[in-house]
C-alpha cells in the first residue's frame, strides 16, 4: 500500500473536513524510551515508529478553542477546552501517525463526543492553563472513573522562534504528524484488538519556539504503568495554529 502524502503548506484545508479547531499554548515535552518498553502499549497491527532505532514518549499540554463542525457555528460553552495528552508514534503500511495512550480534557461533553464519535481514549479531568507574563502554567487532575489517577503541574516560558523543522530531523519526526491512530480505547499491555481507526489532519507546519522549563511535576506517564522518564525532556513550544480533522476511517 502506498504511503498517504502529508498535507503541504501550499495545499488548502480539505474540503470535506469533519471538524475545525485552533490549538494554542502548546508545549511538546519528549523523552527517548527503549522500544521494548512502549511496544506493549500498541495494538499488534501497529508498528512502533522509531527515530534512529529509538522510541519516543511525549506529554503535550495545550488549549483547544474555536471547535466546530465544518459548516456549523461553534456552540457556546462547548467550543473550547484544555487538553493534556500522552503519546508515542506509530505507523501502519508505511503511514506515520500519532498513537495516544491517553488524552485528559476538561469539557465533559467534549470528552464524551471524542470517545464516542472519534474512538479516542479521552479522559475526564480538571485542568487549568494560564499565562503570567511570558510564562505558561498548566495543572491537571484526572477525574475519570475507573481509570488510574494522575496529576500534572508544569510551568514553562516560550523563547525564540526556531527554523521550520526539516524532513528527516528529530524535530520533524516528533512534531509534524498528519495522521493519528486509535483502537477505540486505551490499550493495556497484553490486550489484542482487531479494531483500528486512522484519522487525517491538516495544518500549516508548526512554528516552534525554544522553551525553558521552570517546574515539572507529573504522574501521567506512571499512571500507564510506564517507568518515570529519566533526565530533562526535549522541549518545543509552539505558536497557535488552526487544525482541520477528517473523518476517522477503519483500517
């Protein structure tokens, strides 16, 4: 099967997108991890995507706003939320994408819709993401019944703009992802699932920035039974951008 092309900056948003949203206040925090540690968290059909033989785990807090189905107005009270996801990277038949271990979010109806309509492992959480001067501060507490508890607190300061990430670089591998995969729920090590969906995204390339971390305290990774990441994360802050999402298709 041929690899689906990534959307290019010169292309226009897909005509029949299911949803449009805006992502802002975003931080990419990544750690390298041995592939053998992350492999059990993916369905058997998915290949763990590696960079130079190394797997990567990411924690990404951000604000999602201007959420609306294409062609319809935003619904007051339902058009914005804060999100905090734990992710790694996968590919199927040569198509690279993001694999989410969890997505904690603040909007109860949004969590229900994402779990029901998009088959994504969203979880209920209380979360705040605020700006004080140049610094951003995020806190979160997972409240989803039946799920392992988790808390998060981080403060970071975006810095100078970075050159656009180039294909083949680690930065491009970690940030420029135009597909996502999901099995409809959180996959636990040892589970075997046949159901698998792939969604496609469109957005301009990320305008990334340097980031300085003032504080980091989290049990998100550990809530999945994973070891605590070692060493400081590789950080990239990002400017806000608009994102269009196509319908998820079963693969």
